[in-house]
C-alpha cells in the first residue's frame, strides 16, 4: 500500500545514505504521477541529489521513499520518486533522549475539577509517536492526561532549553499513558505516553527536531574521533 499525498502535505528530506545530513522541511505544491513539486525555505539541495523522503500520516504510520532532486527556475524543486513508498510502523519512530525539559502534566479529572496535585515532571525522551516522562504524579496505565512542553528548534550544546530562543516546537495535546515504571520506592514514576490525535504538521515538527538533534550529536562524535587522532 502506498500513501496518498495531498497538496500542502509536509515532507522531511535528507540526503540518502547520510544519517547525519541536514534535514529539510518542505511542503507539497503540485502532484503528478511519480513527480512531486515542493518548496522549502533555506534549502541547500542541488539538482541530481538523491534524498530520503519522510511522510507521516496521522493514525497510520510513517512512510519513506527515495527521490532525485531537480531544481526549478522559480526556486522550487521537483522530486522524481524512485520506487515505492515503504511503510514504517509507528513504533519504529526514532526516539531520542532529551535534556532536562519541564513538562506540564494535567490529569483529566483535574481538568474537570481542580485538585491539589502538583506535577513535577520532566521530559526524558521524545519521538514522533510519543514521549517518556518522569513525574511525581500517581498516573495509571491507559489513563488519559494532557501534556505541554517546549522543544527548542536549535538545541543548545548541553541539550537544555534556551529561554531566549525566538522559536520553538510547542507540544500541547492529550496523550494516553501506555507504560508506568515506579522509581524511588514509588515516589516517582517513569511514564510512557502515546500521542493520539496529533496534527500532522506538529508531528513533522517533532520529527524534524529529533533528526536535527541526532545529526548534531553524531557530528560531535565525529569531531571527538578526529580530536583523538590529533592527540
């Protein structure tokens, strides 16, 4: 089965075979059989480049396919799709550990009737399909909660949130608790959360942030390797 692209769909592109390559976010402008016209800002791709194309379909899965780039005179470019789309299950979203990022967690019953429960919660890792949070709230499996947290578009060197960053990815939506592990004799819990009805645009932003952080970390590993050789 192949996904059905629509005008305005958000795609993520990176050079095929280069996991640490820059990730480009683009929008679909027009569609023909096997050919997709897209536009993106500050895109450095060139004619002839082969890219891996990522598409996330809500309530379905992530799809990937390779394509060859052709630049157009108006600044847009065309993707000549190569082969068939490959379906990647939601559980195969790349998950990455974050820095210390605070999370606001509100239980559904607290949204209907305020309580004295105070959440001390921190983001542990995140992916396009969900997140792992440490919290002091006594959450239960299959419970629905509302979370809000902020991811910097350009993570700082220590992976923490830069309070002066002018832009960020804000995640603010209901989620389902799918796993609960007790820590510190039950005083804290590590909780797995699954995103439900999440807008495709938001999921794409989260995936872009995850890929960018992955690339930065791999670049630091390469730099460390060369430093070791220099020594």
